[in-house]
C-alpha cells in the first residue's frame, strides 16, 4: 500500500497555548513571559486570561530568562516563550547560569523550530536549539510530534521539578495520537514491531518516519518507528531493545545532524550496542526562504529520504552480518 496520509491537526504551538491556559486555571503558581512574540508562540492566550500573571517584556530574551528564574525562586512555575532560535541562542548565558547551574524550576518553550517555518527564512529558524538545550546540565528536552503530544508534554513540564525545554512548531502538525494518549519524559513510544530497521524520530519528522515505514513494507522491509519525543533523558532501554531486534538504526530530525537526537542515539549505541546507523537531518548548512514543503524536500527531510537511509542501514547490516543479540 502507498504511504499513509495523516489528517492535519493544530500546530504544536497552538496546543502549547491551550495547555498553558488550562494549567493557569488549575494552578495559580503558573506564570508566563514572552519576548514580544506572543501571537506567534501562542502564549498570548494565557495573557488574555490571566493578565496579572503574564508579562510581555519585549525583545529581551536574556532578561526574560533572568526574570523567570527569579519568579521560580519565589515558588512560581514560570513558562517563557519565544522563537526557538532567539530564546536558546540569545538567552543561553542566562539559561546556563540562572537556570541550569541554579537548577531553577523554569519551563522554556521554543516556537518555530526547524526549517518548516518556511518563508520567514534562516534568521528565524531554530536549527541548533535542541543541541543547545541538551548541553545544559539538568535540563529535560522534548520535541513533541503533534498537538496531543505537545499538550501532554506541556502539562508534564509543569509537574516536573527542574528546567525543561520544549520545542514547538509553526505549521499544522499531522495528527498521530488520539486525545488522552499518555506520555512520560524519557519514555519513547513504539509504532510497529518490524525487525529489519529501527527509525528513531521526533517532531514533524515522526509522521515522515511512519510514511517511510509504509514504503519499506511494500519492499519487504519491516521497520519499527520510535517516537523519541524526549531527547534528554533518552529512553536508552527502548533504543537498546530496538537496536538488538533490528540490527540497524536511522535517526530523523528537523535539526542539524550534529548535537541533538542523532548524536544522542549514536552515543548510546556506541557505548552499549553498536549497529549500522544513518542520520537524516539538516547537514552542515543553514537553509533558505521557501515554502515549508519545498524546504523539507530541498534538505532531504521527507519520508522518501528517510526510506533511502533505512535501505542503506539495512544493506550495511546484511553486508556485515546481523549482530547477535545479547
């Protein structure tokens, strides 16, 4: 059968805004700050409902981090929002010292992650954000794939004691999960149980990975797809099981190939169970301004390229002989 088609649901940024409003109604400790992008990040929804617990402070990402960490020190649960590239790149020094070093109970939401923001162009694209967040000691780092996941993960962040980074996206997201699906930080979600190759993906590329699995099935290759929505802490046990069962692994992420999901998966498997691997992501380059689909195609981030990577990994496994499970 051809690759499946997904209905489009709300963008993950919209789901974040809705979840933040729910949390604000449930817990008066929840507060929110934004760096003059509240219409885009959707934190403005919270500001309209709870104006006394919301601050849009202007283009001051570093100050926003410091203010939010001060609020966290008084017992509040602060969520801060901006474009991923701005909050992580401009706010990194304050995130390092005031949040990570001080183990502040801060929740950071980076919107407009990846190249799928489209025509806004490379200056607005967060393609380094997940790697930067993973570098911060003590941070939990999550990249939800659809609106259901984004809403659940926002609620997890509020309940979690310690700093969290969540990446959200601009476009409507393929609807993968049903309402009520449960998520836990550090626990991947498996789709399928193929034994030929494991595709590890997150964010917008999870749907592409599932489509790739459909294409491979037509060729007689059975793939397991892992939604590694939490990049840090990584679900090493789920990854190890899949690597032993499949003997080949592909990672797929809407991010530079260095420093984020692919690097974390490779580090884990190099230490615990090496297998042939391929990496789908943005190579060592910035992108351009075009439509989201044009950019995903241009930078080889769609299901066709994920399937190609899976074929290469499976072929290398066959050439070398499948590793023995142990």
